[in-house]
């Protein structure tokens, strides 16, 4: 099959076409070496160059200083729900959580196994369709945890919550690298790879070195950030192929102007879709508060569930896949991550207009 569909999936999701083609070229024999990256020892010189350059490039993209460790860990973002409290909550064993969606709720479940959790703010009252603007923070909390983009509900923080001197911890799984951020504002940032960075199988963790003193000595080995930092993410076999693709994605971003340029593209793509929703005379209704709308996951409803089903079915027949909203909220969700092409958004906007006229 030669053609590519428009894949609006929330993750794993569309990856840059150039990256896919480069990986295809090197799949069978990496740079003519006679073996695939998949088949290569993680201790080999070639693989060392791959992971070292991935780290160098993510440091450049996010402007990460030497005060931070960069780790590539397995277990996805979900393992970070546990690793964060296990490493950073002691010795005070209390943390603040801002709960803006299903993933934040899951992170709270794990944090409660370690210590006291204060819900500093939540938008659960309206099924997470907005971002709370005020927080009830604990001054001596070990950290404040928040989710920068809520993949399921289509809301995002437009800037970091103000938390004073308490370390800020962010689950940035679904909007990392969508725009520049100031890493110095954070104690720790983590993100699963499978949206803006590559295939599933790896979480990127950027953690301030000074926080690593908190990890208890008796923590299980894999759970301890210090072990991974001391071993440059090579304590055990890392997700070698995923990290290789992440490295290609980082190079693709650098080549295309970095995160500032990416932000401009993302703003323009999201505007196309939100304008189509807002100019539909109420036929399409945005599911989240206008000021908190996500650049990555555009959620909306049609006048009835029946029409939503019809919309998704007809869209599928036109090779727009992955538009069904998450099972917990329904409706339509168009995930338009960094690598999703503008022409796909334009095609969806046109389809929305035709569908409205016909229905
Ligand atoms: C914001 C957010 N956090 C965490 C996760 C869980 O990630 P993983 O499947 O890598 O554990 C997801 C997955 O979609 C997510 O969107």
C-alpha cells in the first residue's frame, strides 16, 4: 500500500513522513552496517552514538541545562505515576496534585500509595472541560504535579501553574515539544514517547539533579532515578528502537526550525479546526472551554450522538481514521500532533462543511 491515510489517533499516532521513510531506508541494514537498529547491542558503539545524539538533540530543542538529567525509561508515562512519588515525595511524603483529567486521576492513585495527596484544584465538577485557574497549594509540599495537556478532554494549560518554590512536576505526554517551554521552571517533566516523539515503549524524563538526593536508598532498583542517571539510561536494555526513532524525530524538529516554528504550525492547524467549529452556526460545538482549548486534541460534538456516529463512519470511508472521541466522553476528537500534516486538517475542515450541508 503506497498511500497514507489521515490518522487522527490520540496516540500512538502519526509520525513525520520523512522520519518513517528514513527509518525504512535503514531498517534492514543501518547505514550499510549489515544489521538493523533492532538487532544491535545497546552497548555497541553505533548504538551509543544513536542514544547520545538523541539526548544531545532533545537538550538543544528544549534548551535543557546541565542542572538536569535526561533519561529514557521504559514503562511509559504510567510508570512515572509511581516513580515520581516514590523518588520525590520523601521525606515529607506529601504532594499537591492538580487534577484536570483521567490521566491526572491515575497519577493520584499511585501517589496516594506513597504519601499524603492534596488535590490543589480539579475540574472534575464539569467532567474536566476546563483548566482551574486557582490552586489551594500546600507550602511545604514535596512537589506540585499537573498534566499540561489533557488528551481525552482536549484542554491544556497555556502556561505553567504558579507554585512558588515548590518543585513543579509535569506530565507532558500529549503536548511535549509542541511549543518552546522554560525547563528551568520545572523540577521534573515526563512524557510517553508515543505522541510527539516516536513509537510507544519509552518515557522521556527530564529531572533536576538536585531533586535526586531525595530518592530513598532502599527503593527498588528500576524505580530509582539515580540508578538510571548514573547509568545514562543503560542500567538495563533500553527501548532501543523507540529511542532511535525519537532521535530521528528530534532531528526532524531541529531541521524544521525547532519548537518556535512548530508552535506556529500547531497554532495555525488548530485555528483551522476551531474556526470550522465556531463558524458552523452551532452545528459543531467545541467540548472544552474556549480559553483552555488544546492545540493537540480538538474535541467537539455534533447535534446528536447518531450524527456523531454517522460523521465518524463517513469520515472513516474517506480515510480519516481515529476520530472517535475517547470512550469516557464520546463525541469527536481530532488529534493533530506535531507530525500531523496541515493538508489533513484542511481536508477534515472541508469534510465537516460538506457533512453539515448534507445532514
Ligand atoms: C497525558 C497522558 N498521560 C499519561 C498517559 C499514559 O501513557 P502511557 O500509555 O505511555 O503509560 C497518556 C496516554 O495517552 C496521556 O495522554
